[in-house]
C-alpha cells in the first residue's frame, strides 16, 4: 500500500522462471543510484506451504555512495507481516510513544542507510537498512497488535513485525498542488451555492416580515431559518478550508526541492494533511446541506416536468391566481382579473392561503445565469408573474394539491437574483389579503376553482378591514 501515489511507481513486479516466484524491483530516486533487486519466494512449487522469505540486497557502490547524503524519503508502502531476524544492532529504534506507521515513517525517513521500517507489539518502531524476513508460524498473518498512535492500524504482533518499504517519488509539491487545486475548486463551487442560498434566506425573511398571518409568517420564517442553519454550517467550514489553502500555499512557497530536509517535507505534508481533513469536513457538511436543498428544491421537483416554453403570463391560470369570489372582489374594490393584482393597487395586494401544507420548495432565479429551460432576462415584474405560474404548475402536477402560495423578493442590485418559496396546500380554510405589499416582494396565492366550488362554504376570506364569508 502506498502512502503517496507516485506518478511513476517505484515498485514493480516482473515474472520469474520459477512458477511460484516473483521478482520485486525497487528503484531509488537518489542521483546515481543503481537498480536494487530483491527476490522473495513466497511458496514452494509443491505443497503450497509457506517457505522462508528473505530479502537479499544487491547494494552496489553507486547506491551506497548515493546514501552518504540521502534525500529524505517521501512515501512508504507495506511489504507485509513477517518475523524479522535481522541483527538488531543495525536497527535505529524510536524511543517515543504513540507509535503508528506514519509516525514511524517520519522518524525513519531521513536516517542514514535506512530503507525499511518495522512496527511490532503495537508500540515498537525501528528503522532498518535491510530486513531478513520469514513468514514463521501462521504464514503472513498474526500482525494484530493495534497501533498505540492510530487505532485504525495494526503495528505488528508479539512475534512478528509489520514491515514497510520507504520510497522517493519526488512529488511532494506536485501532490500538494493537486490537493490545493481541488480544494480551491470545491471552495468556488460552494461559495456559488452558498450565495444562492443567502438570497433565498434574505428574500424569504424580507417578505415574511410584512405578512400579517401568523401561521404563514411562521412557516416562511421557519423555512428561512432551516436553510440558514445548513448554509451557515457549510459556510463556516468553507471559510476554514480557505485558511488551509492559504497555509498550504505558504508552505509550498517556502519549500525548495534542492536540499530539502525531512522537516521541510513535513511542513508541506502537515499543511496538506490539514487541508485534506478540512476538505473532507466541507464535503460532509455540503452533502448534508445539498440533501436538504434537494429535498426542498422546486427546480429538482420540476426537473422532468418543466414549464419551459410556456408563456410567462397569467393566461393559463388567471382564474386561480389571487382567486376571489365576486362578493370579496367587490368588498375590497378589486377588478374582475386579480391575477396580477387589483387594478387600483396592483403592487400592494398580498394574498396568502392557509391550510394543510404538502411541501415548501425553494427556487432562485439569476437573470445573468438562468437555469436551462427557464426564461432569461426577466425583470422583477415579469419574474413575479412567472414564479407564481411556476408554483401553480407544480401544484397541478402534485397529487392532492389544491392551492398554494408563492412568497419571495426581488433585488435591485446587479446581477438581479430573485428567490421565492412555493408552499403547496392540500386544503384551504382561510385566505388573508392586505394592501401592505411592496413592488419588490412576491406574496401571491392561488386556489383551484374546482376545489373552491366544492369547499366554498368552508373557506373564509379576510382583509385588514373586514371578514367576508364567501358565498
């Protein structure tokens, strides 16, 4: 197992004339180093029983000279679980605690002559120029001692050691830069999503503040609060990742491949590890946030049922939008076509239905980057008409839906980003209206005429000045 992926692997297997033998070739990355061949015979040709495994190091003068001023190793892989009968006099032993493969590697990576390191008894770490290994009883098993420094890893056993080979990939900066670039792409993606969610939270909050109906206002504010909780959690982790990217960049800027020491390498690796942990935190938080968003996304619900291509007017649904029976229209002095507001107060009408909720769905409209299939370059007035129709269309295609509300806000800032929530209802008990709306807010509702025809006696229409029981 490689601790770091090499672009050009230093470990290779070549076929051997012996039917049960493989040749393990390890190439040092140090200048002037020669090819070092290590052979091991894992099993006898007959019987299939474990046999002695011995690494024979063909260390040439060039290889030995290259080790006189070694370049620290930058990676390692696990060879296996063996009895190591190498003379302990050639070992360099770690005296500390909290042993783990990574800790042992960091201790051994720049020790003169060290090529391998071993872990035993869950707490012992040593460096070795070459190990003499045998499978011993139980084959290549019995390395079951949990590492004191990493409970997810095994550090040998009571009679065997977990043996690791160290290698030089020479790709520390390349690997770190790759992880940095991936983190920056993740940051860019989620900053875009978080900005969209901020618009939804702000627009719902602004619209909710002018709704008099407690039930509806609480539902709108609750939706904004729930989304803000997910947004802020992910935003905090994205911000931390931005700091980790900056820290890694500082480490990279201070790193020079020529003459790099183990400490120099560790600074980059530690910054890289910290960045990877922060990246994982963002991904976990973002996954939860996206799960919530997807469950409440109008675009997701409409994915295969888009109203793209339809006219963005109230023509198709005019009789349902801001529906008022004649008696109510007369009482509030509204014209016969209230779908786009009453003629005498077109921007002041608020209309919300109250009843059992089926779903609350969000949508964000960006005038400069509209969702595919949606109309482009809508101004605020046109968007409000289109959004109300989009919500109505969703109700048409939702089993049991009979009414709904489209509530949101627009912005005068460039680029224009409009957001709203579509509340779908399976029943209606009351309709509340007022003249407190403003041009920048969308507070519109609808009732299917067919549903009203059946339930007209049970639905009450309220205004700020009076209560009218529809006939």
